[in-house]
């Protein structure tokens, strides 16, 4: 009798636990209907509940965030296989969904929980979404921003009532951090990304900006950057399917509204996602990448549901077309390791203009009650549907031929650590060696004000010199025969849009270290001019064109010093070198 009582009590406890989990999930799935979103603790608890309830789901701690709390990864696999290597061997595709990079834009957080519950519970047809696909979800990426919760930080946004903050625990915008990886969050993301090597990546957001009729807009990574067969497949197969499917789901979608001028009527420009951004970073590795942008002034419920349906749509396409996508990505990876030319800077191609049927609201102007000046507003009583210009193509601004190798001193650990983090294979010199290299000399650059913990360089101008340089045992060689070549070249070429140089990794070389005392150098300078009439001629020409130089004794000596054998060769010499021909390593 006692044993029966114990068994009965145990069954009752299990029943109540399952019922509690079901009630919890149901209640929290309804929060977005009430213009509310989950707290960080609730988010993680929901995924823990799903992990406990379903054998084909697993929640893991993938790494740390700047807030000291873990970043989780939730995996759904119909055959209960959670090993990424085995999943690839089983020829399954991987979808990675990232949520809460800006936690005030929380629609993806709630949509992913609803999607996971519907899929695991059988409310969705698992065969349709899971037979050839494994789904990986980062529940909330910016943990510090999610915890920093309140009602005011997204002042232009209608709901949810409480939400997270854009900056992370280090006050970084994580969607500017993928190349530089200042945040622990970014390092954790890189680990997740390279362990799982997703075929498709989705990053969920809410957009500020112009007003229009759509609840959801889409950024597809600039396919001009892709290997041509993969680009063609995205443009001609994936995107038409997604736009059509979203109409079926009653959430018609349009490309991200990035106006040429102030309002959409002027036309819109395809957003250029350089590698600092999530999709720009992931697409460096031939991952098909999307950013969803729901509209800030639409009801929160609709923003969540439109994101939910987008996840369904991309998941359905990936699951159905897994073989084609696998073949295209494999081919793109192989070609990336073999090709010789890479574009490192792009510019908008204004000659290619598409026509886009756009559903907007009339943009009008009226007198501001505050300033007395004209102010913009959108009149929702005057919706329109008309064709506008869509500039979606970018063309190469600078294309380079890759070297056989790059070589970088072990002294520059910041750069080396990030190369390793991103799966780049490195070799080290086994002994001290003199090598003939192409050395970049920084001729000019401009620098912006403080930006994401850096002072970003731009308009970088360089030239190269052939130089014989002494390298040391332990210095690093990077071969350019890797499927990571896009990442390698876009970080190591100094004038690439988001290079390590642009992000200040090598600023120490921009400072001169050795100087001279004018009264001591005077006689030496005189001798230099006697022995090098070319320097004397250059000085005289410079004085004619520069009044300040002509009237300054010290600057003239400095002019001579910098052209003499005494001047340090390392000044303005970029410390990553190109080796143009095969050498014995």
C-alpha cells in the first residue's frame, strides 16, 4: 500500500510538472498579444522547459557575454542528433536564428519561442520543416542589453511596454562588432557560427525610419558579393519564394526602406552590409544571410507574428531545397579558396535601377509647433501604391589580386586571436628568416570621432614597396588557399572597408618613435643634402608650395631627416605583409 502511494504521488508530481510547463509556455506565448515581451530570465526558462519536455530539443550554454551571464543556443533536431559534425555528415542543412542583438527590438525573441513550441508540439508539420534541417536559435544575444530593461529607450516604437537597451554591458552596439570582436558576445557568436557553420542565417530586428504600410521589411545580404551561382539562386529562387510566401501569410513584405533622400518616394537603396554587421560578417563565409526589420509603429503582436511567419518561410525553403543549397555553398567555398581576385571596396551602382511597387503613405510637411520650421509627417489617411526606384546593386570600387600568403608578426596578438577565432588556418615560422615582401606604406587616411570604442579610419591610401624584412621564429603565415579567404582578405588588406587597420588594430605604427636634436642634426643634414641632391631638389620644390615649411627651420630639418637613412623604416609601414610568390615554409 505504501509503495502504491509513493508511485501515485510520483506520477502526480510529474503530471503537475508537465502541466506547469505547458501553462508557462502558453502564458508566455500570449504575452506579445498584450504588448509585452519576456524578461531574460523568462526567455531562458521557456527554453529550459522545452528542453525538458521534448527529446528532440536541447539548450546549451554556448559561451559568455560581457554581462557575465551565458549566451545560450537552442537546437531542434528531429532525429535527436546534436553533434554539428554528425549533422553535416547526415547531409542536413543548418538554420541559425539570432535574436536580441538589439533587445529593444524583441519581436524575434518572442517569435522564436512561439516557433519552437509550435514545431516541437506538433502544431506545425515537423516533416515540412525538420526532415532535412536542424534549427539553431540564439534566444537572446545581447544579454546585458536585455537585462537593462525599461519603457523609455525605444521612444519611437509602439511597444512592448518594457524592453531592453540597444547597447550591451560594455555599451557596444553588437551589430557593429562582428569584425573587431571587442565584446565577449561577439567572440561567443564566432564560436557558435564556426562550430555549426550554418547554411542560412537570420538576424531579427525592428526598424526606425520612414512610415509605410508594411509590417515587415527585409535586408538580404548584397548578392553582388556572392559567388555568381549562389547569388543567382538567392535572387531568382529564394527571395521570390519568401516575398510570395509572406503574402500568403497576410504579412506582405518589401525590401528594407532605406530612402535615397528623406522619404521613400525618392527611391530606396539596398542596405550595404559591410562585415561589421551580422549579415555582412556571416556572408563572408558564403552563408545565405537575412535581416528582418519589422516596423516600429505597427502593433507589437503583428511585428512578432510577421517575424514568426518569415522564420516559417525560410525554414520551409531550406528544408525543401536542402540539396541545391548544399551544392551551391560547397561550390562557393571551393571557388573562394581558389579564386585570385577579391573586391575589398564597393560602391552603389546608380546605373542599375529596378522598379519596385511600393505601398506607402503620403509624405507631407507642416509648420512645427516647436521650432516654426517645416516638419515631415506621414498622412495615414492617404495610403498609396506606386512604383518607386530601387537601387539594389553595388559594383566593385577596388579589386585586388590575392597574394600567396600574408605574414604577420606574433607581436600583433589582437589580430592573430581574431584570425584564429574565425577558423583561419595559420602556420608559424620555424626559424628567424629574411623574406622579400610587399610592404604597405600608409600614405594618408582620415579618422572619425569616437565610434564603437574605436576611432574609425577611412579614405585609406597606401602604396607598396618591395622590402627584405627580418621575421622571427613564431611569426605567422596565412595561406590564401582557404574557404575563409573572404574574411582573410577583408580584414588584412589595410584599405578594405572593415579591415583590422580601419578598426585601429595597428595604430602604433602611425606614431614616430625616434627623433633628433636640431643643433646636433644640423651638420649631418647639410652632409645629406651634399650627398643626395635629389633630396635637396625635393626640399626646394616643397618650400615653394608650402609657406609654413619655407618659414620653419625645424620642419625643414625634419623633411631631410625623414628622407635619410636615419629615419625609422617602420613608421607608417603596415605590419601585415604580402608574399606574392610561393616560398618554402
